[in-house]
C-alpha cells in the first residue's frame, strides 16, 4: 500500500496547495517593497544603459539625420521592441478569452509589458523624421497610401503606436483596479496613497466586477486589433516601401505572429525571475510554464510556417523582383544573420521545447526563451537593416538592381540597441514596485476556482468553469 | 494447472475501488488483476496499476524512416531524370522539403497508430473473460490466476466489496 | 455555460446507437434519393470522360473553372475535422465531445470527394498514371517533384490516410460497445473491427495519450495541405492575382472558416435527424460560433492584406484585374454575394448570444458562409484567367456547362450519401467521449452558486 501511494506521488506532480485569500493579498502586496540588493544593482545598471541608449540615439540623430541608409538598426529596434512590448500583453488576453485557468496568475506580468511601449515610441521618433516623404522627384513611391496625403505614414504610424500604448495601459489599468484597492488596504506610504487614488472607490460590488470583466474584454479586443494594425503599418511603411519591388503580403502577419512569440518568451523570462527572486512558487505553479511552453512551441512552428510560405513564393516566382527580394533579405549580405536567426528562433527552441520534461520545468524554458529573443532580434535586423540601407534615390526603380552592401552596427547602434532592450526590462522591473507582479484578485480567483480533490482513489484537480 | 480468471461486476466505482484495495491487501500481485470500464476514468482512480508505455518512441522512429525514404525518393528521382523545369536546379532542396515533410509526417502518423494499437496490446482476438454490461456503465474487476488455490480468496474479496455478480472463465 | 445533464450509460447507448441498432424512418428513402443523384453524377462523369472536356465550358484562356474551384472548396471543408478535433483535444475543451467524430468524418469524405475533381479534370484520368504514379523505373522517367501538382496529391493522400487512421483509432471503444450490443453477422464484423477491445486502463490510457499525440501530428499536416493547394496558384508568376506570399495562411484560415461552418451545419442536421437533443445542445453551437467569429474576422484581415498588397505594386494589369473582380459584370454581383454571405451577414449575427444558441439560425448562417467561401475560391481562380491580356489569340468568356453543374451537385450528394452510409454502421457521436464527460464533470458550490466544474488529472 505504502509503496503504491509513493509511486503515485512520483507519477504526478502534487496538486497546487490552497492558500487563503487574505494571505495572498498580504504576501503579494509585500513583494512591492523591500527589493533585494541584487534587484537594486540590476535596476541601476539597466537604468543607466537605457539613458546611454537615449543619449546615443540623440547623438546619432544629430550626426546622421541626413543619411537614411544608416538607420536600419534603429528600425530593427523599433520592430523588436514592438514585438516584445506589444506581443506580451496578448498573453494576458487570448487565454483569458479561452477561459484557461492557468493564465490567471500570469496576466499581470504580461500586461506590465504594455508600459514598455514607451521605449518603442522613443526609438520611433527619430525614424519618423528620417523616413523619406511619400512623393519624391515628383512621383509617388509604392506604399499602402495610394492617394493619401504626404504625411500619412509618418503621422499614422506614430499615432497608432501611441494608441497601442494607451490601450495597453487601459487594459492593464482596468484589470488592476481591485489590486489598487488591495494596495490601499494593505500597503503603506506612497503606495497606499497611490492605491487609494487609483482604486477609484473599488469595494468589489457585483456591478463593479461586471464592468471590470466587460472592460477587460473590450480593451483586450481593441488591443489586439490595434496591435495587428500597428504591425501592418510598421512593416509596410518602415520596411517594404523603402525597397523598390519588395511586395510581401504576408510580412505584417509574419511580424505579428513572431511578435507574439517574442511576447510569450518575454513573459516566460519575467515570470521565471519574479517567481525565483520574489519567492512566488506558491502562486506561480509549474502548470503556467507548462502551458506557456506549449504556446511557445506552437508559435515556434508558426514562425517557420509563415517564413516558408513567403519564401517559397519568391523562390518559385523567379521574376526580377522576386529574385531581388530574396537576395536582399535572405541570400545576400544578411545570409549569415538570417541563418543564425532561423537556428535560434526555430531549430534550437523547437528541439528544446519538444520535450515534455522541459516544458514542465522552468530552467530550460527560460533558456529557450532567451534564445528565441536573440533569434528574433537577428531576424528583425536581417529584415530592416537591408531595407533601410537601400539608397533613397533608387526608390522609383521597378526592382532593386544593386543589392547594397551590409551595414554593420557602429558603437552608437550597439548602445541604442542595448539601451532599448534595457529600457523594456527596466520599465517592467520598476512597475513591479508599484503593483504586485501577480494579480492579487486573479490569484485569489485561481485558488477559488481550482481545488485539489481525491477522485475515488486518485488525485485530481477540480476546475470550476463559471460563465 | 490451467490459467483461469474471474470477473467481479460492480455498478458503482467506489465498491470497485474497494475490491481493488482488497485484492492488494490479500496479497495479489500487481498486474494479475485489472479493472475494466466503459469509459476512461482519471488515472489512478481505482488505485490500479498505472501502465507504462513507450508510445512516444513510435512517431520518432516512423519519422526517421519516412524522412530517410523521402530524401532518397526526391533526390534520386531528380538525379535519375535530370530535366530542368522552371529554371530550377536539378536538386531543388526547397521543393524537396515539402515532399520530405509530408512523407516524414505520414510515416510518423502511421507509426503512431501502430504504436497505439501495439501499446494497447491489440489486436487480441481472445480477450478473455468479459461482460457486455461494462459498456453500459458497469465496472469489472478481473483477476487472473496461475494458481487455482487463490480463487476462493479473490471471490471473497469481491463479495466483501459488494460485487453484484462474479463470472468464471 | 454548461447545460449539463445527468445521463446514464444505458440511455446514452440507446440514443446514440439509434442509427446502427435500428433504422430511422427517413434513412432508406433519403439514401435512395441520394443514391440516384450519385448514380446520375457518375453517368455524367462517364459521359464527360468518353466525350472529352469539350462538354464543359472550359476553353482558352480559362482552363481552371468550376472543377478546380470545387476541389479547393472540398479541401477547405476537410479542414474542419482535424482543426476541431485536434485543437480541442489539445486544449482539453470540454465541448468538443459531441463534435469530434462528425468533424473527422467530414474530413475523410470531403477529401475523398476533393480528390475526384483533379482526376476527372485531367480529361483522361488514366493518364494520371504517368503524372503521379507509378515510378517508371524501366524507362527512367520520374514525376517532377518540383511541381506543386505532385506535392498536392502527396499532401492530400497524407492527410487522407492520417485522418482515416485517426478516425479509426478514436472509433475503437465505440466498436467495442457496438460489439456488445449486436448479434449475428454484425456482431462478427464489430468483433473483428474492435480488435478485442476490453476497456482496461492500458487501453484507455492509449486512447488519451495517443489521441493527443495524433492530434499534435495531424495539426501540422492539416496546415500544410491547404498551403500546398494554395501554392498551386501562388507560385505561378504568370497569372495576376495569384502570385501572393499570403496565399498559404490565407487559404488555411479561409478553409477553417468554411470547414467549421460546415461542422455547424452538420451538427444541426444530426440533432434534428437523430433527435440527439440531449447530446448536441445549444451550448455547443455557442461554443463553436465564438471561435468562428475570431476565425472569420482573421480571414477578413487576410483578405484585406491580400487586396492591399495586390494593389501595392501599382502594376496596371493587377489593378485591372481587381477592377474586373469587383466592379465589372457579372463578377461584381458574385463579389457582393461573396462578401455578404461569407462575412457581412453571418458574423455580425453571431455576435449575439441569442443567435449563437438558436440552432435554426446557426444552420442557415453556416450555409451562407459556405456559399460565400465557394464564391471566394471562384473569384480567386477564374477572373485571373478570364481577364483579357495581350497576346491571347482566342478568347472566350467562361460559362460553366450543365455537365459541370451536374458534377458539382453530385459532389454534395456524394458526401451526404457517404455520411449516411457510415451512420448506418458507426456512431456519429463518440459514445465514450460522451460518457467520459459524465465522469469528468461535476458541480461545485461556490457560496450559493452552483458552478460547473471539470476534473483535471494532475500532470
């Protein structure tokens, strides 16, 4: 009998323990204060790197604002930051719509990434100034703005990115109301005052909860639609339209889907570190990693699917602009970067994540996520750097006659890229000081809705599915 | 001495689980008794022996075979009949990849299906003692003996747990 | 919301096996009528093969017409099955249970039907022998694997074999059930087919683990199949409107849209014809319609991208084609019908829960979607070929002939006929899944509220 019981225990992970609601509130609110020494060192380091990046961006603008061919890395950075900061909040959306219980503790950390949209906008500002006008030499270049006014790509991309930021914050805030109330009730000092102000009299009445759910659904839907649209604008206006003859209808979707991939990878990394260093094992169960791992695995496969769908059409087409597109993007000066990117986005993570054991754990998951992010950075570089390195005077050609030489990053570019990435990490870290990194009310809801049971002689979890 | 088995039938899962517990206590070895149900129950619901399997090896094995075959098929036929079509190279890797992918997946699926059948220990045209009411929601506890002397023990365990019927074969 | 009911297994058996254990009154007449139509269609196909493709409306420059459109349509419908049963298995969605079998079945039969079209479209089907198979070792002539016309049959056969096996594996427990309920030759047949199924933990474990594994394997196949079908068109640089990188995912998501709608149609029919009100409930239609809204809107987004980037190049022929597709008679009429039926009418309706849970409305809107999706394929394939271009020396407007329409109608009768025939021998709703849901669902009391809950095995 005894050996049987032990055999069962080793066969299954122990069901997650139940924690009382008030303990959840107190413990999670406590995580916002008392940062460790290591946290402070990292925060300083990332903050300084972010500032260095902004300074480098300003200096680069002063020095090179007359030469658009030098701005590829900044464009790649805009795209990369859009991918992480824009894609991550989707983790807080899609599984919620599917009513998955595992996602409840994770949503906050995902929606914190919305704030990192600030970094994307900072990177975009000089690019908007440098982006060539729609009409040059008396002719309109190929864009999605057939008859629109001259300023359209500049204005609408900027506006849509700002709108994405605002919607992301609205999504964050509408789900954070009850937690600001928790801060009001359990925190001290400025956090309590902030909580009091932002909780807006939240006491948790039935109608407050109903509006809360409605708002989350509404902002989530808006967020998704705006995100797709922003991806469409960025890839078309800041990518394709700069290269004569480059016409890739899938690129916006490719960019969106790989953005989700970056977002999920970012969430896994953030979740891993906060779980480990804020001692949240009680609340972030392995179940969350298991589900995120499956999501990441599926997105890894989607990346290669979207890439191949576009590649094979160019490869078979063999018209001059098909060939030129492939030479610019895949086969040409960026081939090494492309291959490295593919290996890191698809081959290696695929092989890591295919194992059940890996997806059930945390260590290899976080390594896989880092690899994916590096790969995606390389992928963004191979997409945007060659596009920007095409001299603007060739814009009216039928196709790209001469493939430009590869433009390698200068010290400024490296500083800008390091600064952009640091800014995302810094913003997310700082936000964990304002509000608990896990949503208090959703962790409570998670505990309320799932409980470990004995099923006849076995162990199981009973998950309630309210409408 | 012939192999013999008995089947105790229950209408509810609780007494069936009691019977399984009783058999364990009476010293029957794991693997000599089993539970038959008309629908899957959560694993370990009857405290039963949790079957080990190697299903995941099958698709890997199949995929390797399919992949190898597909490389051979696509490469060899192109080399053996080298006609340039559409300006493509004779060995067109990117076109081959598609066929290779399909063949790999096909072999993987077929191997998985073989694996599922094999790991279910099917086909088994002499499945042994059975009762058609199992597919109507009854639960059967089946015990197989090498040794006739233990039949009475097993019967008493089943009766004690409240078996509604006991069949012999 | 789960409108769960306690159903005992004897009742479940009796109700869900009502097609096999006794014959519904409408069955024989319906099958006979369908049989006549099928026979008629086969005769027309025979005539066409005998006379040649001259009896169709196909002529220069439109060689791909109704047949290829219908081929793509049926391949699209086939995407419902694996999409529903695999994705829902992987996500452990509780409401998949009554849907999976019918959806998989639709996959198998619509693929079988789809395969017929390229065959007869070739004019002399026996020459297919030198197109795909066999490998002519003696003369050293081999199929050109660089052609998507080879990739296509390879992908479709992979999908067909895979989904048939998937269907069979998931049928095993129900075959065991049928074996227990029948006598005589039927019993002998089910005994052989059930392979000695007993229902011990090992076998059940293989059903669950194997089902998930097969789902994971079938999903990438399902995506690849319609992608490859789309490459039949997309890799050709010569026809305007075809050479677009977005075609693969665009076709796949369109196929999911039409396929899941077809499953809705079928579920409504199953509920009405076999009186399975206890098993196929409004909540299932609700659950199917929710993702359909997302899929349809995603599909609309892809349509938008396809159009945007077609015009993006600002090439005169491409713009001329799009003008023809949307503004010239009769294409403009088709285009309007397409847009209204595929999206503008059904999707806004589905936004209301009252529509989603109304089975008659769901039935009709899902049929609308498939009218629209058929037209979508027609509007992609034919106008690109029909537009008058320089250096075309003969030029005729394409008008499908009576032969083509008959064969088109035949395909629908044929799929239904096969379905009904299948339903005579095998259950259309997986019984064990149904019973499993009884075992795995429970109600919990949270405060005073009774909330439906699901037992999840700890893993």
